[in-house]
C-alpha cells in the first residue's frame, strides 16, 4: 500500500517504516493517520481539479451551477 505514496505522504511514511511503527502493521490505523495528516489537502487538490474540469455539456445551466457550487463547497472545506 505504501509503495504508491508520493510527496509529503511518502516523506511522512519513511520514518514510520524505519522505526517499525505499529501504524504500519494495521491498514486501518495507517489509513487513519494518513487521512488525519493529508486528507484535507487531498480533497482540496481533487476539488481544484474538478473545478478546472467541469463542463456544461448538455446539462441545464441549473444543473451545471449546482455541480459547480457543490465542488466549490469542498474547496471552502
């Protein structure tokens, strides 16, 4: 699971691995720690991507605005 980490999450994991931290022995505990430290940033990055990617296509303007506002709400946190 940890081999796919990059950036700050990967840097956070290295000392845990080196110290044989108990968090690495339990996937749920590890994911809780990972989420506690980086979850909000990950959500913000995803929301920023979603805002840049949103397209109206064949939807009504009301539906488009509803989706835009939903994504924008994730950015505000």
